[in-house]
C-alpha cells in the first residue's frame, strides 16, 4: 500500500502537533489576541469601522451574539490563536449584516425577487451530501454558491467591480491556512475556494445556526439554540438568497445542510414549494467520521482537546437530530421529496441525479448528462485518501450507539 493510499491515523487529537509552518501561523495569530477581545462592543465597532456602515439590520441578533460569545469565553483551554480565529469569524458575520442592510436600503426591489422552488439536500455529513451537491451543481441548471461567496456574500462598497474579486483572493489565503494548520482535514471534508458550499454559512449571519455548535463545544449556545423557533432565521436566509441572486444572477437555488434534518417543519414553512432530497447511511460510522472531523478541527482554538467529552456530546446531538427527522419526515410529501440511500447513490450516481431532476421538473439533457459525467470522472471517491477511526479512540461503545440510532435505521435503512 502506498503512503497516499494508507489511511491516516489521528494520534494527536487530544494534544495536537503542528508542522513548523502550522505552528508559525498559530503563533502569528496569537500576537493579535489583545486586539481581538470576544466582546460584542469590540466586534460591532470594528465592523462599522471597516465598512463605514452602522445599520446591522433587525436588532434581535444581539442577544444571540451575547449568548454565543459567553459560551466561547467558557471554553477550557481556549488559546490566543483560537480567540483571534473566533473574533475574525464573528467580525465577518457582522460585516455581512451591515452590507446586506445597506444593499436592501439602496435596492428595496430585492425583497420582491422571486425565489423559485429550491432543491434542498438534507443529510448528515458523510452520507453523500457534498458529493451529490457538487454533482447536481456541475451543469448550469441551478444557482449555487462557491465557498468564497458563502463567507462573503456581499461585496465591500470600495471593492464592487474589482477584478479579481478580493473576496476570492482572501479565501485563497484562508484555505491555505486551513490546509497548513490542519493538513488532514481535506481527507474528511475537502475545502477549496471555488467548491460548492452550503447555506449554513449564511444562516450564521443571523447568529442562529447549528454551525456554531460545530465550531466549538458550546453547551450554553446549544441549549439556547434548541429552545428557539428557527423560522425567522430561515426567512433571513431567504432574504440573503434574494440579495445574492440580485448581485450575481441565478434561476433556481440548489441548497444543502445537515441542519435541515431537525428543521423539516421550518424548511417547509419558509420554502413551502421546495424539493427536499434526504440522504441516508448507517449513522454509526457516520457519527465516528463526523466526530473525528470536529475533534480534529478543535485544535484551531483549544488545547488540550477533550476528545471523549466532545464525542459523547455529539452522539447525544446526532440522536436528537435523527429523532427529529423520524418525527417530522412526512411533513413534506412524496410529490416534493425523495429519500436516497448511500449505497443506492454510489451504485448509480447518474441515475440518482436523473431522479432528482425529474422530481424537480428539470430536463436532464445530453449537455446535463455530459457535465455530470465530467464531474464524476474527476472526483472519484477516496481520491485524496482517508482517515482511520475507531470507537476506542473516542471512548464510545458501538452497541450502545447502534441501539440509540435504531429507530432511524428501522425507518430509513431496513
């Protein structure tokens, strides 16, 4: 077996080790910690200073931001580079809000743009969602967002029309940092500047999204998030999609996020004519893979990493999500939804694409088929390598997990 084909063993999850270049990046970030306090006042002031804007849109997000900031400050072992990392992400969220509010003020017609019935992929990571998302996005049928646009959906006033787009250039730098500090992350979830990304990043702009739980272990935030109706935040998402459509065109959106699994009723309420594709796979190995990704990326903000504690909390969280899906799946009927098993998808990728197109009422032309086939030819499964996981490395009991996930398996996989 070649080194490229040999699965990577993550033997430094608790006590991360970095390459010289990776450590240099973290050390450089740490020098900026004093200028990046995790406070709402500091973040708002800098966002306004950098954009020249002061209207952040509806004010209800401020309470959510305070809750999340408090949760971040409670993280044991939060290091200085991690503080800077979180500060930068939240700063971008606030800048996005400022830029959207300004855009809507100057172009109120955005609120009247039609959002044609989107096609929405809902499934856990490692169930084929990313592959299906990119496969369906290969032809020009749907409007999708590249990673750089999902992070910076609205241009800075002084950068409008600039070529190359500074947002894309900044993302090139950010992806380079990710690949240097976390060289094995791409084996679990490939991140490139231009790859098709999910709208969970847009949901973050209203400071109400499951994404925040994946960025850090924040039980205070998780509990707060779960007690609130997400309908207004999905409506904020819809407004952002209209604004992005206004700026860069598009006929019909193709969306994807695991968050939708526990928000089926909200999804149906806000996008009531949308087509939903649910992806399914044995949740036990899926859980291991997802936990590996979350514990590995935790090195970006803390040390030591409480691997077993994080693993146990995510088994609980995934159980909640799958239980909600079993309860709410039939909210969306067969005329607007489809269930795709991972094994079925892998054995007939083009056939699955044709089924989704048919359900969405889109023609699967020869040109469409050619674009899909070309994508598949360049994106074979496992081409980047793989990560070796086990129940023991996370202190988990396979039989207990299988018992917890049994209702989901019985419903969708038996």
